[in-house]
C-alpha cells in the first residue's frame, strides 16, 4: 500500500490535511466520500514516521511544552464540537517540530483506518505516557474528551512548573560546585608545582598541606589513565547495580535520605501521586487501575512499593488511608484528610488538597533552598581556600625566615 497526502473538507466547509495509506487515489477518495468528506487534493507521498531511522529517532524528541500546547489546542477544538480528524488536521498545520508533525499524521492515518484516538496514540509511548493514553481512553468512553484533555493539560503544566522551580533553585549550588571542581584541579596541576620548584632552590622543608597537594599532583599526573579507567569502571558498575531490583531500591532509599533534596524529591513524588490519582479517578478509571497506572510513573521504587501496599490494602477491603499510614511516607495530617475523603465520598477533592499541601511544602523548601545549602557551600569553599592558602603561604613564610 502507498501513502497519499490529502486535503478534504467536512460538511461545514472546514479543511483538514494529512496522510493516509491506500491502494489507489480512487480508493482513498471513495473512503473519504463514505465518511462524509469532500476530497480536495489526493496525491501520492512519502511514508510516515516508520521511515525515521533509529539514529533520527534517538535525536528527535517532543518536549513537554509542545505536548502541553497540543493538548490545549485539541481541548479547545473538542469543546467547540470539531470532529477529531479535523481537529488533528488543523493542529498539524501549526506544529513546527517535524518529528511531532509526522507522529500526528500517523495518528490521523490510524483513526481513518478505524482505530480510536487512544489506540492510535498508544503506538507512541515515548510521547504519550500510559497516564495520557488511559485518560484519553476513559474520556472517549464517557464522552468527555474536552474535560479529560483539560485535566491532562493542567497536570502537565503543574509538573512543568514544579520542575522549573526546582531547576531554578539548584542553579546557584550547581554553579558553585562546577566552579570549585574546575578551579581546584587547575591550582593543583599548574600553580602548586611552580611554587614547589621555587622552594626546592632554597632547599626549604615544605609544610604538610603543600606536601599533600604535591602528592595529589604526582598521583594525577603519573597515574591519570588508571584514574580515568577506575572512574569508568565505577560508573558502569554503579549503573549495573541500580539496574537490579535490590540495587534500584537501595539507591532510591538513599536519594530520599539526602539532606534537603531527599525531602524535595519525596514531596514532589507524593504530590504527583495524589494529583494523578484524583484526576484519573475523576475521569472514570477505577481506583485499582488508577494506582496500577501511576505506580510505575513515580520514579522511585520505595514509593512504588508503598503504592503496591495500598493496592493490596484496597483489595483486602482496608481502603486507602490505612495502607498509607503503614507506609510511613505520608504525614498523619495527609492520612487524616484521605480518611475523611473516603468517609464522605469526596476522595478526589481531598487528594487534590493533599497535592496542594505537598506543593506548598515544596514551594517553601525550594524558595529557601539557597539559604539551607549556602552554609554547606561556604564551609566547603572555605576549607578548600584554607588548604590552598596554607599550601602556598606557609612555604613563603619559611622562605622569609631563610632570607632573614
């Protein structure tokens, strides 16, 4: 079968473009006529996304911002009653990213061949997550596509905003660490040896800090291939370790115990869990299915195991609040809010409040992140400056004594 580019109009005169597979132009035209569309242009074109090489797929990505804009546009058109094919065709014309554009064209082809929108997007898990696909599927079943798309866009915007806040907060600490990591080796490799040569002329005994830095210089300059090899082995060994189930669990446990950052990661994950649970259940997805969809998207094995315990608790008739309390990840105030939500039948509203609670905690911590980390950075920087100063100036004092 060949691929054909087309331009069609619906009964209201709205135009739509895309590509479709077919035997001949006539068969494609008859297909559209049977669907109630008027063919304007049908011409044979190149194949779709399947012709992207592995190399191209590796470097082509769809950003979160592009997916948010697409979802918002589709939501607006669906709320206006525009058919899904016409909506997708109109949006395709505005997409700048060629990779994303080809994906939407493939989705249009699948819908025209009889697939549902949710089945069509499920072919592209790297762009449309399981949560996205399942919420769309529930929206199709309940006839509330515009509401579901609005919830999806809101969820992605919330996650994007949280991500940007965290990135902005850690920018200063990362900059300081990078500068120190560059400056210290430069001083050791190029500055200290020059002082050493000067001191050797006068046969002066070098103090301990200078000897330590010269020892570091000697090791790096003479054994750097082995150091690089050791780093590579450690990196690959660590990667192999965290690829195992026990290794991943141990590493995720360590990440949650890191001062300051551990609590931020935990609160962001729990906020995401609460908000996703509320939105998916509000979309008509059963609570068990909701938790099974969410558990693999939280990015932490410790929290995933807690979600599994909640699923087992629900299957045993314990509800959500009791397994949450046993996990010891959720504060008592959050467990109490969920318990009240179960008793009053307003679990979705209470879970959203739980998410807002965690968001406020994350926002407060992120705003004060520089204040919390600054003493540690100042201490580390001060110690490095002190060592360098002692290593350089103590021999100079000895030289002054010799000159005296």
